[in-house]
């Protein structure tokens, strides 16, 4: 009976510790980006004008590297507004697949990595794609979602073999957006 009591106490202790660790995360809200997402700490923001196939676009980047024990991940979200005449969540499935595959392949090329998997996803009725990219020493999980003419790309990178799936899911599943008019 004592063995059961000690095990139950250990589980309760672990639950309490995990509850406190979860409380350290912050809900980041972007008024300009019209979204919110949980980060382990305040992200660093930057903006870049990036040349694309459709011309220069303003790219908004938020990144954060976790320093918590057991979580060596880098968390980030990128969003870009494209001209509605060139890109829209109302495009045909074929055009959406080309666009999303390009985003995943572009991420792999930027990291000199390789796409390991990809799958079409839907988020609140909007099209998207989830990909897994391997690169030297690490893995990146990327989710791209197209809301009207804005693309959101959530990314989690981690060292090979050191992924913390609950924290990765916490970040990816916390994403919320307000539909632009």
C-alpha cells in the first residue's frame, strides 16, 4: 500500500511541477499581425523586405530560443501579407499545394536540409500544410496557414533527438488569429 501512496505522490508532484512550468509561458499578442500565440518567453521581433516571385514583401518575424531545462527548442512565427490578386485562401487546391510546397521546400533550402514529411491541414476552415524538415544537427516542424492573403508560418526547431513534443504542441496549438476584413 505504501508503494502505491509513494507513486501517487510522485505523480502529483510531477503534475504540480509541470503546472508551474506551464505558467511561465506568455501569451504573445500581435495587434499588427492580428494573432496570439504562446512563447516560453518574450520573442524578439524583426521585419525584413524579402524578394519573392511576386515582388518584395514585408516579412514579420518573431523568434524565441528557450533556455529551460529539457527544452532546447527555437520557436518562431513569420507572417507575410501578399497582394490578394496574387494569393488567397480561396485559390484552387492545386495552386494552394504549389504555394505550400514552395514554403516547405523554401524552408528546407534555407537550412540546407531535406523535407522528411508534409501533410495538408486545415485550421478554422483555412488551408495549410505541416512539414518536417531535417537539417544538420536538427529538425524543424513548420505549419503554414493561409488566411485570406496573409500567410502565417509557425516553426519549432530542435536538436535531433531532443524534441519535447508537449512543449512543441503547446506552441503550435496556441496559435489564434482574427480574420482580416
